[in-house]
C-alpha cells in the first residue's frame, strides 16, 4: 500500500526572481522551449514556465533540443540586465522530458503573428502558448479573481445555477432549444431567475459562469457563449447601490492588475482605466449630448446602437476624462419584465448599462420585488404568469428590495487589452460558424 501525501515544488514568482531573491543560487526549472539559438559553442534558450519566460544560457551544443521540447534545467540564477526580465539561468544540466512529433504550424517566438482571425482560431490550441496570448488570459483570470475576492469580502456567497432551464430569463428568440428527454428545454441566457431566488436565501450572491445567446450576429462584439460575472444583492435603497458596488469592484480590479499583473499589462501595452470617479448620465441625456456634439441624428429613441455607445464613450473621455460611464434610466420598452419602472416616470426603468471605452460591458438595475406588481407587469406584456410558477414563488412569499447586474467578462477583457475582436478574449470562442476547436 502506498500513502499519498500532499506535496508541492517550491515555485518562485517572476517578481521574486527579478528582485534577486535567488541571485547566485542553484535552482531547477521546468518548462517548454519557446526559442533556441545556437551561437557556436554557446546556446541561448528561452524557457516558457508557468511563472513566465526565462532566458537560459550554457556553453554547450544544443544537443537536438528544439522548440516545444519539455525541459528540466538546473544551474545558477544570476541578474542580467540584457536578458528578458532582468535575469538568466546559467545552465549546467539539461534533461529533455518530451519532444514534439512535429514543428509548430506558426512561430510563437516572434511576437504578434498577424494571422487572419479564422486561421488563428483554428490553431488556437498551440497559438495560446504564445506569451502575448497568455497575458490576455492571465489578465482575464485576474479580473475574475478580483470579482470573487471583492464580493466575498462584502458578504456575498458564490452560487452555481443550472444552465439547462425550462424558460428563458430574457425572453425573445435568442435562445438555444434542447430536447431534454422528450421535453422542451433551453440553454440559460442568464442566471437571473436563480440569483434573484437566492437573494431570498443568502441576501447577497454572485456567480461566474457561461451564458448562451442564439443571436445571429457576426460582429467583433458578439459571442454565442460567453462568461457572465453576475451578482445580486438584497435590501438596497436604490439601483445606485448596485452601481456603487460595481465601481468598488472596478477599483479593486485595477489595484490588483496594476500590482500583480503589471508584467502582462506591459507586454500587451495595456493601460488601466481611471476608476476613482465614474460619471453617470441618464439614457436620454447621454444620447442627446453625444448627438449634439458629434452632429448625428438619433435613430432609435429606445436603445443604444453600437455607434452611439462609441460616441458616448468618446464624449465621456473628452468631457470628463473617463473610460467608464454609467448610462441610467433605460426605456422600459427595451428592458426585461423584471426591471423596476421609475415611479417618477414609468416610461423609464431604474436600470443602467456600464460603457467601457465605447462598449457596453454591464447591464444591471433594481428589480421588481412585489408579487402583485410583478404579475401585473408580466400580464401587460402578454406573458402568462402561470408559466413562471417557481420564479413567482419567491415574490409570493416575500422578497426584499434588490438589484444586481451581469458583466461580460470577454468584453471587459477585450477593451482592457485593446483587442479588436471579442473572440480574441475567449479561449475557444463559439459563434455562428465555430464549434471547434
């Protein structure tokens, strides 16, 4: 019988290595060969490790080591200002752990590859090994980490809701249908019903999970499966409480990324947005201000077109020095049935979108919490309340004033990293034509 005990090799971070934590000490590293150059008796090798890229040098022939070999190297770590990261490993021993069966279809060691997007996505399993690609998804992991940590510190409970549901939360035709053992079912457009339900149990809840939209779009901003960062909170005084919670998260996010993810930001040339103060402007006012300044005609009085989002984002930057702007009080006509109408003017709702550098990344607001009011609003929209028995149960038996939001993780990542297409901010994107890899 063998006894298995928890064990972990000591792993130094890149920050510790740059600071000389193990300068002139013997270390052993494992990683994948990113690039190798034989300089005639001296070999320079770039090793891709989970902590980052490390330059290795040793006075020997390269002995058949090629790109994408899995390698274990031992030697003396020393500071070297000319090397990437400011240090290098003087190797005295190298062992090949595995070799590739074929060379890479595209080089990864020469920075941006300038591939056609479809080609790049088709080669995603290997292209994601490039440091620039890794940096995008390390930053994305940092965003989700900041979201979790910030909300957990404020009494939120993480939940995991079903993705196979009996009805759509958002309505409309953009919903994937399933045969669920002979019954009609759908892929969840949103965790909305469930996170509201859990407000009645935990008061404050959040989830980071996929949602599905059967939208026949082929634009740089749409995916058919994306990751939504949702939270819902009870006992709010107004929907501004929800906006303030998101603003607090954004401040925590930029602090975390600017500290622990500075190397990734630098590699991508990405700039963190100012978040100390985020302006908020009413929907109708935002449309008017941008249209007047940039001389265009408002075509849709009930929603924001992508070009309008860009114009409002530009206005916020030029007039207020802001990369983020809350647009509030969206028309009731374009908001879901659970959005609370503004008592002062029921044509509008107590809801908002957050635009980031000219693109909507968040939708949120205050929800209807009164049973009779919710049933009435559903009936006015031609809905059948009896089809929502389990959802309406929470209101029938008492709910506090509450609200919440959903943040599109890929869009937030895209705008933060300065990418030209949301697919580049998704590991394996799903769109109208793509089901693999």
